[in-house]
């Protein structure tokens, strides 16, 4: 419509931005899921994500996962189903789930592992913008769980 005569194009409207589905969640790692297992998981996730245009970040620390996933809706929805069936984690809490037209937040990361030291900050930010009461309660539980652990245990399962 903006290209029709008489309708000047909007310089802030980027027609090239893709339609993306975003899924953001946190979860607890199952017993036995350690750094080495997460590294293996990331490697196979990157191979798969490259084939279907999924990008994002995965944070792992103190037995807690936080993941940001963005990509074509059919592929993200398929991955979400796999994640819910994956025995390597449980207590999956969806923090955000939406489809929108926007640029990717992590265009070059097929699934990048982010330092565990940042997980509290990432969850605290999520808590500050959370609207849903259940999510707020779940995020507080996870932050309490992290607060009760010593720094030396970061990165170990549970
Ligand atoms: C915390 C966590 C994050 C994961 N992230 C991804 C991912 O980004 N991409 C991916 O393909 N698989 C990821 N997986 C693995 C999937 O759950 C699943 O094992 C994989 O997609 C194969 O699924 P399928 O057996 O249904 O084909 C992740 C698993 C866990 C536990």
C-alpha cells in the first residue's frame, strides 16, 4: 500500500523484516545434565537450527536453562514440541511466545551458549517485564533457587 502513488513510503518501516515466531522459556536441568552434556546438546542444536533458520541463545547455570528461540513459526513450533518431550529438562516455564514482523535479535547465532554468570540478570530482566502472575511466581521461585546456591555450583546440574 505504501508503494502506491500518493502514499510516501515510511522510512521506519522495513519491508524486508521477516515474520518470526519467538519462544522464550526457562526450565530445570534433569539429574546428570552437566556442562559436557550441554555442549553436546548445543552442537546438535546448531546443526539442526542452521537447516531451518532458527537462531537464539541458551543460558545454562546452577541447573537452570534459559533459552531465546526465534525463527519461522512452523519450525519453532516443531522445536517447542520436541523440547516439551525432552527428558534432559523439566519444569518448562514459557516466558514469552509470539509471532511478529521484526529483525532477528541474534541473526548470527544458530544457538549460542551464554555465560552462566549472566543468568540471574537475564531472569531478573524477564521478571521486571513479566505480566502473567504465574510467570512472575515461577520466575521468583527460580531466582530463589539460584539465590540459595553458592557461586561455586554454577554450571553444575541441579
Ligand atoms: C535446554 C534444551 C535446549 C535445546 N535447544 C535446541 C535447539 O535450539 N534446537 C534443536 O534442534 N534442539 C534443541 N534441543 C534438543 C531438542 O529438545 C530435541 O532433542 C531435538 O530437536 C531432536 O528432536 P526430535 O528427536 O524430536 O527430532 C534442546 C534441548 C534442551 C534440553
